[in-house]
C-alpha cells in the first residue's frame, strides 16, 4: 500500500470564491461560509458533481487573502487560517494569533491507497466532545471511533460503531473552543490520542475527499449554532409527539392496541401515542395491513382518535420479492432498487424474507416511496417509524459492489437511513397537507434533524444502559439532533421494577418519552409493576405533561439556535473539570433551567455535582450553592432535579393528552435569584404549519430581582393562546407575596410587582 503526503504548494489561484491550491499529489480548495466557518477540501481527484447530503448553505462569493514567502493567510473578523506552503499544512488561529487547531508538522494530510487521513496537533489538556451516537465517556480524549452505520442489537456501553454517523466534534483547550465536521459518507475514523502517544489526533475516511468544515466561534453553544446553521435545524414537532408514547414489539392485534389505550384512559395515566411494530403488516410487507389481526385499520384509528391517541407505524426499507405485491411490482417495473454492477437487483434477507432495497438516493424513488404512505395515512396514521435502515440485512454484509444510483455501497451506506427519512418526511408532509408528520429514524447522518427525530436503537434493561442513554442523547444534541429518545426500560431483557421506575422518571426529562420492548419480554405498561410503582410512574408522566409549555418552548429555541433540549453540562460549563468526571458526566441540563441527575435503580442517595451558581431542588425548594459536590437523597419517588436560581418555567395543569384543552391556566414558576433572567415562551396550534406564516404566540417573560418585578412583553404573532389566565408561583422568596394572583392573559405588556 502506497503512502503519499500532500506535498508542497506548487501554485494557487482564486476562482469564483474558491482558493484553489495545487501540490504534486493533490489539490486543495478553501471556501469561506461565514466569519466563523471555513471549509477545506483536499483531494487527489475532485468530482465536480459531488454534493453534500448534510450542508444546505452556500459559500461566500469572494474573500481576501495575504501571501508571504511561507504562508497564505485568510483572515475573517473572527478566525484566521494560515496555509503553510512547504509542506502544505492548514493551521487555524483566533484573530489574536492564538492557535485553535493545527495540522501535525510531520504528516498533515496523507493517503494510503484510497484512505485519506489528517493528523493534527494534540494540545495539552485538550478535550473532545460530540460525534453523536458514540459510547464511552463524555470526554472523547484517549478514545478512537468508527463511523459505519450498523445494526447493533446486542451492543454494550463500550460497543462501536452503532446506528448513526455524525462526524462532528468540538475541541476544548486553553479556554478556547473550535469545531470540525468531516463531511464524508465513507466509513470514517476519529482517533483522539488513543494510539499516538498523546502527540496527535487524527481523522479520516476509507475513500473520498478530506472534506471538512472548521468552526472557530468561541463557546460551545455558538459552535452548535453555526453547525446547525450549516446543516439545518429541526422544525417544530407535533405537540402530541412530546407526550408519553407506548410501544412494543408487538401489540399483535387492533383489539390489543385499543385495549392498552383504553387502560391508559381508565387509569387516568396521561398518554398520546400508541405504536404498531412489524406484526401489523401482511407478512411483513410494508404499506400493508394484516387482514386477520388488523382488518379495519380506519375503524381502529377512529377509535384511537376518539380517545385522543395518535398511532405511529413502523416502516422498514426492505421490499418483499413477491409478484402481485404492489410496491414490488412498481419497483421492478420502474427500476427503483439498488443493484449489482451488471444490473441485477440486490437481494437481502430481512423480516419478509427475500427483499430488494429502494435506491433512496434518486429523487424519483423518494417521491414514489413518499406517495406510498397513503396506505397508512388514509386510515389516519400521522407518525412514521423508519427502522432497519442502516441498511440492515441478516448477516449485515451487503456486498460492496452494490450500487445506489452512481455510488457503490461503501460510499453512501452512512447516508442511506437519512435519505429514507428524507423520503418519508417529504412524502408524508405532502400527503398530510398542513398537518405536521412525526418521523422517527434509527439510522442517520448529519443533517437528519431536518427530517426526523431519532432514537438510540436496541438497548438493554440494565442500569448501565440507562446511564449510557443519557450520554447518547446529550452527545446527539451536540451534533444537531434535538429530538432524541431511548427505549425506556430497555428494549431487550427484563428490567426490575426499580429500574423501570427510575427509567420512567428519567423519561420525563428526555425529548422523546417512549417506552418500548422486545417480543417475549415482560409487558412494560405503567400498571405492570405493582400498584405503588404504577403511582410513581403515573406521577412522573403527569410531571411531563405539566412541563409541556416549558418543553415546547425549549423545542422552539432548538429551531432557532440549534441548541438541544437535553444538554451536556459541557455546553455551558466548558472549563469546569468536574463535569467530565465519570461520576457526574451523565448529568445534563433540560432546557435552560434544570439540571437532571440520572441515578441507578439500586441507589437511594447520590453524589451530585452542581455547577457554579445557585440551585433549588425541584421537589422541595431546598437551596444549594453551586460549584460543589453535594450528597442528596434519591428515593425512587424523587429523581434529583435542580432548578437554577432566577429561572422561569411555565407549566400547566395535568391533562390526559395534548389534545385536551386543559383548564386554561398558565402557571409561571419563578425561582428567586440575584441576577435578572428571561425566558422566551412560545406557543402555536401544535399540529399545523400555520406558524410558518406567523400564526404563533411568543412573548418574553422577564424576572428582575433589582426592580422586584416580573414582566411579560407584548405578544408577537397571530395565534391566540389556549391559556386564558396567568398565575405566578414563587419559589425561594420567603414571605414575599404577589400583589396580583391569577390574572387575565392580556396580549399587551404585563408587569407584576413583587
């Protein structure tokens, strides 16, 4: 295998906003996307038609650079790229000349055959966060990872790779931050000093270009904002998808689905969503219904909707090879399936048996796929669960010579699930008209947040997997995925009653709150764990519904800034070494205001690290100074949750589903603090796209401890709030009483004196 380095610069020119650099072995192209985002693409053979699945922005049309005998320097208002001529190296600095990230002086960018690798300097004390769905510690330093979307049903808290590829990380050193996104869908690699004597880190891919975007904004939140500006942000989810979701492989009949839904209503346990796994289909053929067990799907959906439930149905990519089956016949006739180089359709074995796989990289195939969802939407389905789309096939080894469009499988495997989610989203949005679909996918690539929510795949009923789930959700949040969930209770195995209670408590503070389990395992519904545990789980689900005004507003924040709902403490407290301690790395922020502490099911007390500032325990308003470790009680009835002093959290009364109007009272909870604070409250109808036309309700809620006031700005938007009255609830204010209690929710400015 040949080893080649990029070599020395032999010439360069600027053309159409691109700096083109030639060496003996390669060509490099530099693009400026913003003052804080620079793209570097290094290749031995540029493909002029190559496009990105992830990036939705265009580079700037022009930029200036300076040349010296040794370097070519590009300086923006926020970032400096110094390109060394001999040998070619790319080094990034702040505008003050402080190094952010540099090519390794010895190796820089190099090739071994088609594999391209970039070695970079490893700074003393440098930490790394991100890469999406990766096991291990919050700090990636000393670890190595592979991106290769994999069906991993028996994974452990150390397994790699898993289901998704998000080749984006953030580096932290010297109180500085930077980000790097390797936009390459081949099998890729990241080594953060795991095998290089603590001198270098490296990243690369089995083929394609060394095509990366460098982010130079200071602050993790600002880098996430830039990354999601580049790759897109989620839209507002349907409000019902933020409620409690009950799933299983499988509820075997329409009667069983309806019975579970009826039991939720009878027991007055709030819930919004029921699922149908693969057994609702006729012989596992997608876009069909089992005529024996689900004979009248519309009748079932009508009954569910009468109980204020939505239904989510699973859809896998494999199309059963069977003449007379509509999707198979159409796919064959129109030549829509992935194929071998000789034109034969690739056949893999999954649930239906022998299957062909749609080529989702073709627009006409995506449109065909999307239109087929009428088989589900006509009866009333509004949620669509994309599974097995790594793509998975029994044996896992899809031959590398299989082609999707003009690409071979190794080139685009990591983007297959994303393109399936894209096809599902585009199709169902078109079919449903002005109604928001809920799309969920297992496999993903950077940019998937534009189309779908994700969950972390087939976990196991253990405490270790529960804690891992928190880290996975938090890491996916760094890489643009704000709408994330786990299988509450563990997909495989049987949780203890204590673990089931703990995991549901944690589900309250997870963006997607879904309970799911494998066939043959113990039933997971809240009433299956004894009456005492049922009441605890019910209370936690009720807490979720109380928090929906806060949660929905937090999702609005995600649509505007890319900041996730669940946030590792590293986002806000980057230089605090305690948050990287393995004892505390599972803790996370839930929105702006709350720190959530996952606790193992066998513990009744826990050591908690509270970041700097002042904090109140949510359950009893006990006050704590931050910046210290505290030992707190953690009974099964009370997961440790802490609220930052000065926080504003809007809540509502308990409802049984998001479709219920409730009592019309918005409760605005405020925790005392010494610093002013504000919260952007957001509301819309929760189901349509009218908000894109200005039909929303938004206002700023402010707490000013100096002037002893709470104020609400005048309403922005044309939507009328479903809350007719406001009630302010104070925490930590001692004997202070509000002069105004419940008041009318007027649209103009409102001020309340303390």
